[in-house]
């Protein structure tokens, strides 16, 4: 329980009606979660506006309201606080409510279009192996030490985020590695957090259904670095042309990493195979089970962050060499039939291009490459033809199918993907609405030695169809059809 006046510390206040010298046992932004004497924060979201639920929150027992616009009827028994941005205020209040846990733990945030999950997970597994109890907040799973908690969002809402950081501290975690999504940055979910290190992987087209333009998407990522303190460290990918944009205006100490440019942390690929990578990292050789140049970049960033956190470079490389691929990220196995099967989360044109290009580079001869891919419904429609074009550029045969169609019809999504394909490209394209049947066809099209990529869903164990989450696992379906 906290006094309201203490919860408002560092909040940009505009007007207060009532006394803030009252005890608050609970903070929420969903009126369904209101308890007696709660502080309800009315957030203007993309789907609903919390201001419409202020009266409901009061009727359920809310004692105080934070909002951007006061309601027309003021209840004399309720404290009202107006702010310029209630989403940002929620982040700061949540941090204050849980005793500012980000100040008591080494907090490392990873942002970028691709590689966030891999880098955050590698860092967590690395530091656990080095003997440091750590937390993880990722798209795949949340972890407190080795205890796993199902993930709901890439970056949780501000209240759950701070509650989990507090839980990590209470259970002895010294570090937390978390993905920082553009949505979380834009919506103020990370407001009030004290990051020790911020990492930038890369940026390419994604989430334009939300950000509308690529420039707005870049600026959302940039805000993460703009808000770092002078004691923080920012490490960015110098191979990405937008890395300098991320650092423009940041107060943090800056570091760079790269495979193709001069940088503070440098990596050279000596050998790349399906068995893994042989790398030279800052002059030291290392062998790793991870595959592809994109993973060389992910490993280098992981190494850089660990060294900046004070770990011994040789010990870091030794542990990294033993770590496995992250679930659903270039997760591969060879079937009894001799088919190399790969499941990957690639759901952007750039990610898909990286994965397919890696397969082409690694294959030893004329092995056929078959790609099963779809696009999500109710999301950026502009990337759909791009995904199909990338698939046809590299793969010998392509099966366009359902991903998470959500409220849309899979057939309509597939037709969007086919737009822009040439007649010669269309000749190697199959279309199957049912994802399971598409995977089955992919297996059928492969002969021993061929390579089958199932792209788009990776670790996900479901399909979203017409408001329902139905059980579905790409890897499970693959093994069933391959009889493994």
C-alpha cells in the first residue's frame, strides 16, 4: 500500500482535484480489475478509451482517477489527477507502486525488428550458466531464474512488468533481459524504467498496421534510446544504416558491433554450416550451434552486452559455444528420410530473406528448397506481396498458406500475397488454406536431401482464427508428417 502522493512522484501533473494524502492498495488500467480504493488510470488505447470507463471504475470502488480529460461530473469522494499522457503516467506510477524495481536490478532491453527474442534469450541462458540468477521477458516465455511463466506480450503492460521485476528481485535475480517492442515504447509501457543497457539489433518493415509509416516505426524505436540516462550504455548494429539515428540525441555511452563495418565489437564468419558457425569474435575463435549470418550478429551483440556488464570475454565465448538455438528460431532437424526441416518465426520480408539466403548459402549442392509461408490477418497488408516475392526469389517451390488469419479469410490473404508475382514465379507456387495440409504438401514435395522451411509462426503453439486460439504447432505437424 502506498500514499497517492508518493505514487505521483515524477509524473507530469496538470491538475489535481482532491487530496493526494490517501492510501492506495491497488493500481489498474482495466475497469474490470478495480478493487476497493484502487487508483484507476484511464488510458487511451488503440482499441478502447479508458476514459469511457471512469464512472464504472468509481462504481466498483476506485478512490482516485488519473486521466487526460476530467469527466463532466466530478464525484466529491474521488481524487482526480489530470496528466498530458496517461500511458506514460501509468508506467511511472506502476514503477513507484512496486518500489522502482528497475533501479535494484541490472536491466537490459533489446529492441529492433528481428533478433530480439534470440538475443534476450541467449543473454538469459548465458548469465544463468555463468552463475547469475536472471530474469527474462520475451515473446516466447517469461522467466524468473529457471522458472517459466507463459508470455502474453513481447513486452508486458506496465503494471505486470514492474510486478515481475519486483518478483525477480525478491527471488534473488541480479539481471533482467527483456525485449522492448515498438508498441511498448510508443504506449509508454517502459516509462519509469531505469535501463542499464539498451541493445539495437536492426530495423526493417514491420508493424505498419500500427505505426502507419516506416519513419514512424523508426522514431518509435529511437525513443527508447532518447530516454536513456547518462549512466546507461547503448549498443547498436553498425551494419544497419539506421543505427546512427538510434543514437542521435541519446545521453547514454555508445558502443557499436558489426560483421561488415568497423566497430567496437567485430565478428568474422570463418565457416557456416547446418551444424553451426565458426566465428572469430574480436580476435578469438569460437564454434557455435547457431546457424546463419543473422545469428552471428545476434551472438556478437550478446557477447558485447555481456562484456559491457563486466563478464570475462573468454568465459563468455566458452559458454556461448554450448548454447542451443532458441525455440522457433531457425530450429532444425534432419528426418529419417534425410530431409532437413526448419521452423522459423520469420514473419517480415527481411527476416524471411535472411533465413532463405542462409539456407541457399549453406546447402552443399542442388538440394531443393521448399518454403511454406503465410501472413497474419488484420496486420500490415503491404508486406504480403513482399513475403511471397522473397519466398519465390530463393525457394524452388513455395506453398502460400494460412498463418494467423484472425478475422480475415485465409483465401483473401493468400490472394494479397500473390499480387506482384510474375507468371514464372506463379508456376512454382501452390496455395493451400489449411496450414496443416500445406505442411503435409511441403513434406511430399521433398526428396531425401532436400530442405523444407516452415516460416512465420516459429514458437507459437496456436492459430488465431475468427477470435479463437486453436492449438497448432508447426514443429509437431512437421514431425508427424515426416514420421519422426
